[in-house]
C-alpha cells in the first residue's frame, strides 16, 4: 500500500547528528502498515519518512531518484482517534477508499502539526503517476 504525502519543495534536514551533515530533498511520509487490534479497539500504524533526492548522471550511470528512509515510527491510535484522523479535512465521501481516507487524514494531521520545521501549507498528497 502506498499512502504517501510529500513536501511541496525541498527541505533541509540534519540526517546525521554526529557529523552535523545536512541534506536536502523532498520529504515523503508513508503509512506502510495498518493493523486493527479488536481486543484493545486500537489501530497500529507504521509511519516511515523518506528523503527523496535526484542523483546526477555520471559517466557510468544515468540520473535517477534516490529514496532513503530517514525515520520509522510505530503509532497507536484509538478508534476515536482514527475517526478524528479521518475527519480532519471535513466531510469525506462514503465512497472513498480506506487508503484515500487514510492519506487525507495523514495530510490533515501533518498540516496541524508540521514536521521538519515546515509550515502547514508545505505539504500535499503525493501525486500518483
């Protein structure tokens, strides 16, 4: 399942705190796994952040896009929190798929609490090819 949002423009991040090295690129955030636990009535989501950069062509290779995982989090949400996540962007058509509702909620939650020092309007749903 590819449920991703992305930054609209490259973001500078400190990916290696030991060396202080910074990198810049588009940040993509994906929910890679969703599980419901009926015993606790809660949801477990695995959220992974990626730094996406374009690697220039060399004499031996063509230019390509690199996607490096920079963070992985396990998030537990109650059923009420998931309902709230789904409703962050207002009314959602009942014909929308679970993934559509999930990605809309992820975008809304990221806009409410931006990450990587960004502003709310710097995030969008990743355009599908």
